């Protein structure tokens, strides 16, 4: 800014850097929250896999496929719990990076605050010296005019007082002029020092902002990769379930059930009518015979 006291540009940079730090904090909090969600999901899935019955009375190949299914759901749950730990570690790295930049920037900000303070103080001193200089010049001019006005005054004593006042005012002007010039020179030196520190600060802030964007970008990229890897890992585990289901045989399971539960090869004979009054109660009616031995 053309205004020597303005810090608008510097304030804008500091605000941008603070916004960047806030953005990092928001992503850090996002990772922590996602980690809590993943951990809760993993633990809930673990409880579901281990405590909830899921076809526990099934037999043979389908039972084996269900056992693989329960095992892989358990593995998926463990992966989500592990992902939660990974995300918390990434959040910790983001926090460390954010705090590191904060400490680095604090040193530069302290230097710039001191430079601004020194600049403002010297500017005030210079303006005060200028006011004093202008005031003394006016006093001298008034003293000169008073001497001219009293040139024809017959009172020598009054004229002497005016000349003394004029001499004193001239000396005061010279002193104030020297003080004013000294403060001007000091202010210029302070201005140069401040501008030099300002350039250094801007270079440092730019390097830090480049580092922050790079770190943030890489952190987000890594986070997405971790989520993709979680999906790939889960799919690999579910693939084991699909493989176990491929070898699940309906015919084998039916045959296994029959072999395990079979009760015999001969079906029961028909129940015959027995007349209470007939002497041949226990004979089989003509044309009737026990049922044939039928295959399954």
C-alpha cells in the first residue's frame, strides 16, 4: 500500500494462512470422526459375526460356505477397525504438521509485529518533530514581523526584547529542523528495514503455503487410496465366500441329509381292516400283500 502505516496486504496474507490452518484442522477432525465411524462399524460387525446365528443348523457344503462367510465378515470387521487406527494416525500427522507450521510462522509474525511497532513509533515521532518544526518556524516568522513593526519604536528596551526573542526563535527553528531531519532519516531506515523483513516474511509464508497445499493434497490422496484399498480388501474377502458358494452342491447336501437321517429302505405296509367278529382277524385279505420294497 502507498500508505506507510497500512498493514492491509500483510493482514490479508495472515488471514489466508490462518484459513489454511483452519482447513487442515477441519480435515483432521474429519479423519477423526471417520475413524470413530469405522471403529464403531467394525465393532458392530464383529459382534454381529460372532454373536448372531446365521444358518447354524445348515449341513454339509452350504454349512461350510456359511462358515467361510462368517469368517470373512469377521475379517472385514477387523479391517474396518484397523482402518480406524490408520485414520487416527493420519489425523495425528496432520495435527503435527499444522502445529509445526504454526510455530514456524509465529517466529516470523513476532519479527513483523516488532517491525510494524517500530515503524509506527518512528512515524509518530517524525510527525511530532514536524509539528514542532512548523510551530517554531511560525514563532520565528512572528518574531521577525514584530521586529519590523517596532523598527520606529523609540523604546530601545522593547526593541532589545524583540531581537532576543527573534534570536531565540531562530535557534529553536534550527534545533527543531535538525530534529525533524534526524527523525526523517531514522524513519527512512526503519521503513527500509521493515520492507526488508516484509519481503522475507512473504517469501517464508509463500514457501509454507506451498508446503501446506502439497501436504494437504497428499493427505487427501492417501486417504482416498486407503478407502479404495479397504474396498479391494473387503472384495477379496467376499470373493472367498463366493468361491465357497461355488462348491456348494445342492445334490450333495440333499444326499448328505438322506444318508445322515435315513430310517430304512422299506415303506410301511397298508393297514388292513380287522373285523371284530371275524375269526380270521389276523389274516391278510386276499389280493393284499405287504407293500413292495421301493427305492428312494
